[in-house]
């Protein structure tokens, strides 16, 4: 088994249950904000501005909650954290039909985000702790790869089902939350974090250098995340084409994760990280021109290559940077900054779309990816990297 998986056999069962639970929670969240509300929201009196702000509030709760969430999950365990996040989301979904003012939707969205905040830093810490030596970056990448498809499944699946039966879509999301709650219940004793609270010397100034990049690399794609479905409808892409784009990009990324992750773990995360950002910037520029389906399929493949280069390299970089003690708490800080990018991106994207049309946020996101590539060329310049005590 160790030849194929980056983790030790002991601890695999809890990890896979955690991955399933987080995948369900991510799928429901994505389906609700990117699929259900854009399609059915107007029938409930929820316009684009209201549901855009609802997603922003949810992400803000998630973002600021991660700062303390990583510390909390070390104390209470991932089982309890998963149960809490599932329960809050379930309550929000069940109350939705009874909402009469945007304030209630925004308030529930904020609580939903806060409820989920502790799970990701705990999950990634648990994954890195049971990883085989020298495979930590690949372990984190595979963890992300196993949960990431749920975002697309929720967005496309719930969005499509909502067009035919909004009530069925709502109850399907509620069932997903309930199943995630049961997964958390099964993990109450097996996924407790063992982070130490001992103080340790740690080069925080070096970690702070990467905080602007952590923000930008999530802010750029989130500017277009809520606009992709209406943009695809305007261009004339069918649901089958959308599925083909997602499948192509995902297949390329997953197929290359092993190779790119091995390079980042054994040699250096610098080169694939920079290449991935440049590729993603080019893809966003290309999408802004509304290419025909064949060209869009090629762009999807290039996006998969970009993510295959970027994600394992970023994970490998974090493993080198984050301390061994209190890793979940430190991870929560990085994830808080990343989540702020996710939270603020849709509002910025909506504003750019109103000013310049759909190409506006896509071009801005592409330029930001290019800037981040330039940032890492400087920040991970070899003399600096060696002087900071890293092996590249």
C-alpha cells in the first residue's frame, strides 16, 4: 500500500472518513451558493447582489474563524468539529424557505462559515501527521484532490437539479449535511489532534512574507467563481460541455499530481509553483475571450496542468514553513488569509463585471496570477531561499 499512497496504513480509515465528510460539506456549500441561489434565488426574492453578499459573509465567517479554528480543533478533535459544521449548515438550509429579509440570510451564512472554519486546518494537519516521511506534500495534495471535485459536483449537480426541482435540490443538500454529521460522529475518538501548546522559536517573519501571495492566489479565481455558470449560459455552453471541461481539467490535474508532487517534495517547489501560476493566468485570459468549445476544452486541460504544478508545490512549501508543534493552529492562520481571498473575490468580481462585462474579472484574475508568479520568482530566489535555511 505504501507504494501507492503517501500515508501510513494506520490512520487511513479515519482520514478517508474525514475526507468524505469534508467533501460532502464542500459540495453542499458550493451547490447552495453557486448553484441553488443563482438559479432559484430570484424566485425567493434574492437577487444577485443579495446572494453574492451571502456568499461573501459565509466566506468571511470561514476566513476569520480559521484563525482560532486551528487551535480549537487541536482541543476538541475533528469529529466534534465536523459535527458542529454539519449541524450549523443543516439548520441554515432548513430555515432558508422561511427567510423574509436578506439580513437573516447573511446572518445564517456568517454562522455557517464560522461552523466550518475548524475543519480544514485540522484535516490537513491530520493528513500531514500520518504521511510517510518525505511524502508530506503529496499527502496534502492528494487530500485536496480527493475533496476538490465535490466543489464542482455540488455547483453543477445542484445547479442543474434546481432548474427542474428546487425542493429536491434543497433536500439533497440537507441529506449531504446529515451524512457528514454521521461521519463526524464516527470520528469522535479517532481523529483527536495532538498538537502541543509549547511555545517555540519560529521564523514568523519568513511566513509573513507569503501571506500576500496566499491571499492573491485565492482572490484571483474567486473573482469569477460565481460568474462562470451565467457566463457559460451566455456563451452557449451546454451542461454536457461544462461537465466535459470540469472532467478534463480534473483528469489532467489528478493524473499529474504524482509527478509534480514528487518533484516538489524531493527537489524544490519553486519552479512548478511559478509555472503553475503563469499557466493559470494564461487560462483566465483565454477564457475571457469566450472561445468555442474545442478551444475551451484545451484551456481546461491547461488549467489542469496549472493546478497540477501549483497545488503540490504550495503544499510542499507549507510543510517546509509550518512548525511541527501547533501545526493546526499555524495552518489555520494561512487558511484564514486564503479564505479572505475567497470571501472578497466574488464582490470584486461582481463589481468588475458590472463595469466591464464578464471579461473584466477574468482579465483581472489573469493579471493577478502573472503578478504572483513574479512575486515567487523573487521570494523563492535561490540565494534567499538557502539563506532562510531551506533546501531547494
